[in-house]
C-alpha cells in the first residue's frame, strides 16, 4: 500500500471550535493545499438543544451540524474515523480503522470522555452525558420502555439542572418521570449568584423535582446519595463533567494534572507548538477558561486565525479572553427559561424564545455554509 502524503493541516475531532475553523476556510479559502477532518461522526449534535429535545421543544434533527458537508465545502477531506493514539515526534496519529495518518500541523477538538463509572461506580443504568450522541440515543430508547418512571440526575451545574427539567417534562409512554437531582455537596448551581439559585430552586420545587445536596455513589448495585438509598431508580443520568481521554498524555503531549491537553494563550500545546487544542479536551495554562460549550464557541474564531497564521508561516497571536460574565439561558422544560448574567437573573417565556432564537441562528449559520454553492 502506498503511504499517504502528510496532510498540511489535520483537524482531529468535530467540536464547536473546529466548526469555526471550517467556517473560516469556507469564507476565506483553505490556507494550504491538503487538509482533512478526522472525526467518527458525520454530524455534531449541539448539546444546547438536548434538554429541549428531551422535553419535546426540539426535534432530534434540530440540533445537528453536518460536519462532512462543511469539510467538503471547505475543500478538506472528511475521514470518518476515531483517533486512538498520537506520535507528535513523527507527526502522525493512529486511527481505529484507517491506520496511520501523517500531518504537518494538527488541531485537537475531540471533546472530553465520560467518567461516570470511574467517579460513581459501575451500573448498567448509568447514562453518561458524554459523548452526547450516545447519551441522546440512550435517553430516546429509554423513553419508549415501560420502565421510564424514576430518574436520578447527578450533577447540580447548569447542564444537570437543565437535564432534570427536560426529563421531568419528557413525553414518555406513561406519565411524566419522577426526577431527583443529586446536586452534591457543592450544592445547586455552584458559581452562580443567589438570585439565579433561588429562581431555579423555586422552579424545581414547583415541578416536583427533589434536590439533594449529597454526593452520589453506586454501592452494592444500589444508588446512594450520602447515607440515603435512592431506589428504585430506572435511569441514572451522569452530568458530572467530562474527563480527559488517555491518548494525548500517552502520546507525550503536555497535559495538566487531570490529563487535559495543556495549551498556551494561542491554543498551542506547550510541548509541541505545531499542535493546537481547544474545547473540552484542552486546558489553558496562562489563565482559567472553564471547559464549557460557550467558551469553545467563542474560542473557535481565534483558533481559526491562529491555525491560518501557522499554515502561512506566521506567528499565531490571537487569544480568547473570557468576559467577566457569560449569558446562560437555562431551559426549564415547560416553555419557559431562566436567563442569568452575572448576579442578574429572570424567568419568563421571553427567555425561552430568546434561547431558541440563539440556538437556531447558530445552527442555521452552519447549515447555510454547508449548502452554499
């Protein structure tokens, strides 16, 4: 077999930041002769629409971005495969099915991996939120079973809270599921202001969603929160944040203490500056940037500019600086949402409409790029 020539740019993963890179290539031209996108799925599922989809506010297709179509429009090859190892010294990656792929410059935006079994213990009822596609399929299948009755959501952050509301309002084969939100000892919405926590707590109570501020664990095939046994439980949703994949550290890339790829202000890997990383898989070492979708989206255009500069032999110089506060729109599953900005928070139908408008505008922008001739 003839060895494939190295790609000048290889995008590993089809995450939010890499969508912005593909958009830049479509709008401004491919900065190199040969580029490729390596990701296992043709579509990216936008996680912001998943709670609304569970509650029946979106269709399953509403949150999909066609990464393969974007790659084609950008002039890049699309490789439907998964990266399982990297050798940065020789600039190559090993894939699950396609063998070795060589590169000159690459960028990693694969997202994190599920860590529920490691944190909680193993249990067949666990549905880890990562990867989001597998989670959505698991919930869809579960909703059509006779056991769609009692759900425990583990994780009191904005993501876990939204999922608790979505599941409480899910249209199952029977009645609405009973939902318990296990927020952990950090409590409900850690890092949010008192007003936001008060509004969310009141809505959780109004919808009959019990909240417990204890840490969850699996013990003797039973779900416990502190000393309390939460059985029977039919589905355990783990919204506890993502873990780091093993292969970056195993390949010799610089990582932080948790195994996330350590990058500088320009998203370059500290140990190998010809490799970039962004999104949940990366950890900025010059400043604290939370690993969340909102920051990955905003990082994307800066990453695109830096990859373009590196491809043209220039010094990457763009840096993403998080704003002092970010706007959060928390869907509560009943046609309303809670808008949060810093210490300010308000609830209303207008907030839900604003969230749907933002989501649909973001998704439509990529649909337009993929279809434009």
